C-alpha cells in the first residue's frame, strides 16, 4: 500500500491523501489551505503521478477538506466523487460560496488567478457527485476497470461526529485495509452525537492530530464550560456592550445556536435576537431539515423555530449598534479579512464594553489567533488591513471543540490496532506528542509523519 500526503504543508492545511491499493488509486479529500492564497493554497495534485485516479472520497465539507474538489476533478477526469448523503446536500453550496469568496478577493485584494474555478464548472461536474449512507460497502473503481472485469476495492463511511455529514473512511482491498479518520469528535456536542467508530479495525490508520498539543485539564467537563460561558454572557450584558462568537458557518454556528436556544429555553439566558451571517443561515436550515436523518441529540429542536435569527445584511457589520447585549454568531471563525467577524472585531477590540468569545480552533497566524495571543492592554497587529490595535475588550476562550481530545484519539489507535499510523492535520507539537505516545505504548506500530508529496509504503 502506497500513500502520498498532497498537503503542501505539514500542519493543518489542504487535506488530500493519495492511496494506492491493489492497483487502484483513490484521493481522500481535496482541501484548500486556509492560510494561503491563490494556487499556493491548492493540494499538490500535480505530484500524484500520471496514472488515473479511480475515485475521490470526501470526509466532510469544511473548506480545508473540500475546497479544491473542482480542481481535483479537473486533474483526474475519470474519477467519480463519493461522499455521505448528508455531505452531498452541502458540497455544492460550500463550493459555490468559495467561488463567490474568491471572486471578491480578486476584486478587493487583486489576486488575479482567482477564482480557481467557476460556477459553471461546478454545475458541469456536479453530476459526478454521489452520496451514500453510512455503513454501506461501496465499490470505487473507475468505469473502464469495471468493463475490464477488474475486482474493485470498497469503501465504507463511518459517522465521525464532527459536523453534519462528516465521516471516517474505511478502504478494503483484497488483503489489506486502511482507515482515514478525517476530522473526528468522540464526545457528544450540543447537537451531534459522538463518532461511531466502535468496530473499526484496519492495517493502516491515517489520523488527524489537531488537539495533540492540548491536554484535557483535570476535572474538566463540558457542562462546567457552558456554565462559564453563561456567566461571561451575563457579565457582558451588564457592561451593555455586545457579544461576538466567531464561528465557522458549517457546524460551529449550528452547535452554538443550539446551545443558546437551550439556555434561553431553560431561562439561563434572556430570550433575544441572535445575529448570524447568510451562509450560516443556509446551513442552519439544512441542519433543521435533515434532523431526522442525523445521529443527533434534541431531534425536535429546530433552530429557526427556537430562535429569533437575524441575518446581517452586507455592510451591516460596519454600522450596527454594539450595545444592549446583542449576540452575534458570525462567520468566520478565524476572523479572516473581508468578513463580518473581522469588521465587528475591529470595532470591538478597543472598547472595554465589548466581548469576543472563542469556542473553537483559531490558527495562531490568523487575525483571531493574533487577538487571542495578545495580552489585555497590549497593542498588536490584528491583520494587515486593520493594522495595530489595542486589546481592551473582554476576550475569552471556551473549550467546546468539535475535534477529538488527544487521549480519546490515542485510545482509538489501540482499538484499531494497525501495523502503521500516519499522522497529519496538526502542528508539529501535536504530531510529535502522538508519535511519542504511540511508540511508547505500542512499539511494534510503525509511525510516520509524511512530508508533502513524499510517498510512504506501508
């Protein structure tokens, strides 16, 4: 079995893994690097060799896993695209939004090569997308090999509990198996229940390591973290400012909205409008529509009914009054430039009445990472466009992650009992922690940290 990491970087970036199994080739994910622009953000598809790829399988619809899918389809014209049926409902919306974002960045930032693909191209390739239920064997060989009577390997999607439609992917060949975790969450979130990976066994494991550099504190509970968030919101209301919770449009937004709805229902928070972005509203409606087909808690909780959601119109973040305890659950989680979250942050950072609460991962090199790292009262560079700002607002971080804690992932390695583990989707400290722990507990397991474009034979 040969595996090539096509991420152009070693950390969280453009997720893409090329797997060669039984003379077949499959690409697992095709993401875009969140910290790079233009073609530098693409996975290294040109390093995949000249042979056909039979299929492209998606773990979930976050941009760092799906954003380069049209480019992969262009590169591998004979490949068909496989995903869960819930991801099938999301993928085109995510990709069409990417075209809109790239077009805006071309006009505003002068990135001439944008957009890397177009709305018309997406419409042309969409018929090649196919959605499947969890826990079903799917043959993934190319059509020309089917006609030649070549036996096909199979794949199976396992619910990963990370976001709507997320999946781990099990590949089965003639004699060998491989499991790819994608992004996984083993604990229950507010809406989604934890991953259903209980019966997974495989010869080779490709594993995310996002939280490998973060230990769970002694005595930590999610319930206590929610109580701390409630107290912080009450304190913000007393200051008569506003509260921003920067969140990814898909997944984080719906989890936070569900949490707010439940807290308002229980009387722990006052009922009030919640301001969201337009894309977040689209995905929230899909969460509501697909509630019955999702492995979730609170199946009767429909967010659009439970909350008074107000969509921020374009440009509204520049002028809306930041008072009265207004709550904004706004894209983007990293506070990238030219987003509503970035605009609101520039208005809030220097004002001691305002509050910004983080509930998920923020890359250290992003504007959100810069804000989190700054000390109270410190002047720092928030972003190239905003320049220097002085941190006077209340900034807090709440651990309501959608990624597996490192201790749970380490136990999963023991469950899978692979002969080899490939570590990715995490920074160097996170990957190194897992490598040290795996080698210490299971010295016979081969551990690899594949470098970009380097093939590993396992």
